[in-house]
């Protein structure tokens, strides 16, 4: 596999980063994941916009323009022959000469930029879309700036492991009695014709898929309500689902051992998945 590192396209075994890189020592970096369907990028402008926001919130410098970034994405898709899969992008504060809590001088320390592809045939036809996901709830113990897409993913990773140990597919995190989001996705419930999801704030990542799905839901004459909901309300809802760039729209059929609705993927979640795949492919670049 060919990867991209600081201006060069390299075989993955030759791409090396310093042990002083601040992402390695302090999780001082941000990332984006963009899915690829039919060899094209899904919602690249959305991901580029969020990337710029993450950079500016952390006072990180973009090592290239968004146009150049698009070209790098496209070149990796081409050389690695990705039809269905993902492009991972990471930008860190780089590698100053030593470990220090103080940010290095941006004049002397270049950011580190890494991109690689992941080949995922069948991404859009995942069997989980037909069976639905089983979810556990866990306490949200992450830091307070979840709106910034940092590489600080230890707690979400632990949450995923807790779900796995419980024989489930993922965890929804709960703070002050309300669901924030999934370990790597946004969380939704459906009541009647209403799609309910937590409003945007520093408490959750502003999902690129979320923005698109809420728009498509409104266009499909569904109502959208951005508000908090509890695990109990979710268990009693008609449907539940999650969204993310790599899972698109995925139905949730069980929460903490309780079936949601009739325990099968709900028809609104299924419909939103169809619309999302169809419409986002039309706009793919
Ligand atoms: N929340 C969290 C915590 C995530 O990690 C992700 C996936 N990056 C999402 C939500 C979904 O965001 P997106 O639709 O942009 O992939």
C-alpha cells in the first residue's frame, strides 16, 4: 500500500515519524475519515470544512491547501485502486526536538501530515444494515471538547471493548442522564415521524453524516428534533440508529438488552440509509 507522509508518496513500510511527534507523546493531533464508494469521495467538502475548524480550535497550522488535500486523497485512491473503502488523514503539531507541554514555535516545527487508505469491499452492503446493531450504555468519561476531532481515542476504544465483552456491537455514552453519542458515531431515536438527536455543542462531534442525514430527513418529510434523550426513552422509541462516515446510517435494534420497537431495523432508518447512499454518491467527487 502506498501512503502519504509530509509531501511524499511512500510504501507504508518506509513511512516513518519521529518518536518526538506530539501526537505520539500527547495525542496532539486531529484526523478525518472520508469514505470512498465507486472510487469517489463521499462529502469531501464537509470533511475539509470540519478539518479546518479542528485545526483552528487547536491553533494548528494546515500544511497544505484543501485543494491539495483533495488531490492527495484522489492520488491515494488511484494508486491503491480503492473502489470501496476509507481515506484516513491525520495532522499533528509535529516533532520538536524534545518533549515539552508548551507548544513548539510553528516557525521551526512543521506539522506532520499522514494519509492512508483502507480497502473495504462491501462497505455499502454491510450485513449489519439488515440485522441492526446491539448497543450497551456506558458513562461518558471523555474530555470536554468532543467537538474537536482529536486522535485522543482511548476512552471510545475502551467503550468499544466493553461492548464487545458484553456481546454487543457498540456503546452509547451517557452524561447527566442523557446520551451524548456512540463511541465513533452520532446517536438517534425515532418516534412516529420524528427523528430525535442531541443538538450540536462541545459535548459531541459534529458529524458530517449527521448534517447530511438531517437534511435528507427533512427533504423526505420527516420531522427533525434536536434535543437530549435518555437510554430509557431510546428503549421505548419506535426505532434507533447511528450515523458515521464509515457506517453511513446503521439501525440499532437493542439497547442494554431491551429490544427497540419490534427488535428489527426500523423502516425510517432503512429509508434514510438508502437516501443517504443514493444522494451522497450523486455528489461524490
Ligand atoms: N461521533 C464520534 C465520537 C465519532 O468518532 C464520529 C466518527 N468520526 C462521529 C460522531 C460521526 O462523524 P462523521 O459522520 O463525520 O463520521
